[in-house]
């Protein structure tokens, strides 16, 4: 099992429409990848350590059986899913694929 984190860093002038993201974009992702995504979670940044501001306004975590499963799903629907990003944010996401070790 792998996890794909899609992280939207906090930046000056950045905007994020949570209503659209939660009610339109994430359901789109879930529908298009329903045969391969094993779980989805969305987190809103509240702050950093020691009272620092949050480094990310939002982090979405998606679970897949393998990197190959994620890659195939992304290739099949990348244009539609990635093309929807400007509808809810002007922030370029950072994507990290992770393997759980512990």
C-alpha cells in the first residue's frame, strides 16, 4: 500500500475554495479512481510547531495498492483532474508518493 499526498503550500496571495474542493473536486477524484483508490482523507492546516503558521493550507492523502496503480489512474484521468485545480485554487500542489515503514 502506498499513500499519495497532494499538498497545497501556504503562500502570499494564495486562495483555496474548500466548498468546491470538498463538494466537487474530491468527489470527481473518487469517482474517476473508484476502482483503484483505497481511501481518501483531506486535512486543513491549522498551524505549525511552536505557534508557527501552517506550512500547507490543505493536504489530501490518497491510498493505492501500488505506485503502478496510482500512475495508471493518473494517466487515465490526469487532464480532467489536473484541469479542475484552477477551479478551487491558484496554488500549485506538491505531490509526494510515500511508502509506510512503521
